[in-house]
């Protein structure tokens, strides 16, 4: 039996509510409300976000590549190659999470302000391909005509 969805859980209702709370204009991640005019501040923020994600991709993708090379070793052991393939399949989970984030943008389910979580030690090892998939998906979405959540913010802002 499925759960009944509350009206406040509906993404469109949440978008309209957020727009009303922000004076009729829904802020977009990284861009704030600059998406309305697409002036200099908009382009600086948009290019800055893409550069940040490129650097993040280099870091996390480099870690995932290094870990994969370490797992495979000389490539003569079938078990090690299979483990490397299974390890790299977590990339798919990262892509799925990224697609969900793109679809939900500009809504953010995090409580409180934005936070940075840096995995360390064994956790970084496990999350490297996942993070690579997530960053690649978000980076591709950032390079479209509209930035992440910009189209939905525009629609929600005009409905208020």
C-alpha cells in the first residue's frame, strides 16, 4: 500500500510557496535571482559554478580512476578486474542521484543552510565513482540553455 502524499509534498506547490516567500521570484542554486536579467552577475555566477564543478570532477574523477587502477593492479587477476567493475558501477548510482537533483532543482531538501561534507579515508574510496557520476550529471545539466532549476523557477515565479 502506498503512502498518501500530502499537499505540501507536491513539488509544484512547494515551488509556488518558495516563490511567494521570496517576493514572487524563486532563487536558483548558485545564481540566486540573477537569472531574471541574465546580466553580468548571472554569467559570472554561472561560469563560476561550471568551473567549480569541473574542478570537483577532476578531483573526484581522479580519485575514482586512481582507486580503480589500484584495484585492477596488473590486470592479470580476474577477481580484481571484477571487483574494479563492481566498484565503478557505483557511478550509475551517482548518475541516478544527479538526475533526481536536476529534476528537483531549484528545490533543496537540505535542512538549514548549505553544508560541505568532505569524505575521508575509506569513505572517500567508496564514494569516488558515485561522486563522479553525480558531478558529471550536474555538470552536463549546467551547460544547457537554462541553468539548473532556472526553467522551473521562471514558471513558478510567473504563477504567483
